[in-house]
C-alpha cells in the first residue's frame, strides 16, 4: 500500500462560448474586483505578487472562503496553454505535499466548450483511517466551491455573449 494516494476532484460545465472567451475571462482576473465578480460570495482578495499576470512562473495571492473559513492562498503559475489550460500549484512546499496541483482545462466542442476545474489532493493512509469523514467533508466543500465557480463563469460569459 502506498503511503499517499492522490485524489482528483473535478467539476465540468458546458459553456456556450469559444475557448478564447473562457480563457480571456480567466486571464482577465487580475485584481480584487475581477476576482470578486467571478464568485462574489466567497472571493475576497486577489493580487499578483511576482511577475506579470498569467505568465508561467508568476505568483498570485488570493483569499477566499471555503467551508465557511477564510483561506489565504499563494500560488505559482506552472503552465499556460492559451485557450486550453492553466495549471497552478501552492508556493509552500509543505502545502504542495498535500495539494500538489490545480488546473483549469478548456475543451472546445462544436458550439460550446467544456470548462473543467480540477484539484489534486494527496491523502495518507493514516489520514484516511482516522480522519476520513473530515477529509470527505472538506473535499465536498471544495467541490461545491468549484461547482459555483463553473456556474458563475457560465452565467457571466453566456450573458455577455447574448
């Protein structure tokens, strides 16, 4: 048995828009106002603390509520593939051990796109054995947050293209 197991949670939503529209929306998030516009109930702060916005190697700081608690997050942009993918990871090596990767994927279909948000979470067998219900509750809250972000993105983009 492996000491750690990777768990990937995803949320997918179909958006009547082009891949460029979705990518431009995401990369248009550059400050508090644009971040809050995406998820006004949970998103609090957003700023670039190193590098240019949405460039590989740049670092962002964000504050958001998940499961009723304020989380202060610092991420490094790992990979940008225009109109297709944004991959980012926590800056902290300790946090990265348990939350190694997050990404947004955009898959163009005929008349719409799939917007896929995913997060990889690493859970040890000890944690699963003793804290499984707490872990499941936490991941459920993250999944709910991801779902709301996808629904908001869909509503904002589709309303703007109407």
